[in-house]
C-alpha cells in the first residue's frame, strides 16, 4: 500500500515538473505577470544578488553584495508605486532590469544628517536606514552583465536620481 502511494506521488510530481517545463514560463516576471524591461533579453539571472544598502540624505549606497544562486528573483507587488527605484544598466546605458523598494520612514533632510532620530508620537524617525534589497543576478560569460545600478527617489509624480553603484566597484560575496 505504501509503495503504491509513493509511486503515485512520484508520478504526480513528475507530471507537474514536465508541465511546468513545457509551459514556457518567462524566466523573470513579477507576481502579477508584469514583465520588466529585460524580459526576453539573452542574459538570464542566475539567482539573485542580495544588496545591503544604506539610505541617508546623501542618497543610496551599496555596502555589500552577496550572490544567492538558489534564490529566484521576483519583483515585489506594486513595485512601480514604491518610493525608491533601481535600474540596472549595461555599459551603453540600456536598461536591463528595474524594480522598486520601500525603506520605511526616514528623515532625509540634509541639515539633520548625523543627528539622533526624531521622535514623533510613539515612533522614532531615523536619519539613516539599512535595507536588504534583492535584485536579479544578471550574468553573461560568467561575469556581471550590468555596468551600474541607478537609484532614484519619488518626488511628487517624478523620480529624481538618488545614487549610483558601479558593478566594478562591488565585491560580490
């Protein structure tokens, strides 16, 4: 009886794997099926890069990058409405991938840089924040296929530049 159940479960699993493989799912899409700029490009992500970034009044700075080959990248839901954005660009400036993130509430007034957090009611509003940000690990020929990651911040209805990280300056762990 147990052998029959195990064989049945194995058959169902194999059928599911074959079905997924034949479905032609895109290699990179958001939770609602939205396709970012790089969908269909020859570079395929080999997992994700986990970036530890610092955000303060001077912008976004990448402190550390860790390759996560077994962690698939997916765009967060509603990434287009988030207060901060990132765009991965190649050496010619072409956008390869983009996404957004929300670092939580921060005071980004340059006059307050280095000061202790503000107290608003029962909340502390810091002047510097750290976020782990997952981006696709785009590679070509075993090397990073992007030249830079540009960060921008929402101001009213537009995004303004808020930092840049060059791939040749990143040490990938």
